[in-house]
C-alpha cells in the first residue's frame, strides 16, 4: 500500500503536529492490518515543477512515478490550503502524465482512500479536489473518505487523535485490505 503525505509538512520531525498524528495513525493501522506500506512523503524529496513541454524526469521523480504506478492500494493525506490541496501535491501527481503511453497509464484501477485535514468544516473541499484528480487519473476512490476537522478533533481529545477519527481510519484501512484480498483471490 502507498501512503502519500501530500504536503511539505515533515511528519517525522514534528511529532506534536496534528498532521503527523493522523499520518502516524494511518501508518500504524495499515501495519496492524498486515499491509506492507510504501511511503511517499513530499517533505523529504524535492519534486521540480512539472513542465508539459519538457517531460524529462529526474531519477527521484521516476522513482516517485514508479511507486504510484505499482501500488494497487493508496491512501492520500493532505491539509486543506485555501479551499484545495497543496500545490506541491498536485504538482507531484501531474508527473504521472509521463505514464500516459504506458499499457496501464496513470493510476488505472488503483484503489485510493482520501483524508483531508482542515481547521474547520471545509475538509470536504480537499476531498473533492483529490477525488477529481484521482478519477481523471483513472483510479477508483473508496466510497468512504475522511474530512477531518482539526479544531473539532482537538476539542474531542487535545492529547491524541479522537477515537471518532481513529475508528474512521480503521474502517478505511479495512476496506482497502478487503479490496486487496479480493484482488489476490481473483488472480
């Protein structure tokens, strides 16, 4: 499974951050469900701006493209920035254009769970943006996404991720695992 941190927020360095708390919980829940997790963390790599007129990808971007192309199950996590996802996330996904001539281009038939963290009630805007991108890249989005209201979550439990959201993440991971089991049985 691919776990995608779609922001420049380093989830390893700032263990007190809310994004890191959510990311770590998704990672732990995935591992607890025996899913091998491959992490793409945009805070740890410099992805140059995608230029459609010069589609020469540096080696580390080729590796990023390979990670997205090979992982059948993915969870994308992004903070909400001004009503959408971070530009760095969109730019990284734009590089998948280089797969357009592949036998299975873009993210064809990949299963993706979406999580967006906002400071209020508009996390669904980020979910909508990621859904549109995933569909355009020919992926299947789980019919269960998680917009997280950071302020409300911190009121529920200021020291840990509230059980309300932990249970939602658990369900998302279980849905992906079930999808993985279906795929392995049909092969």
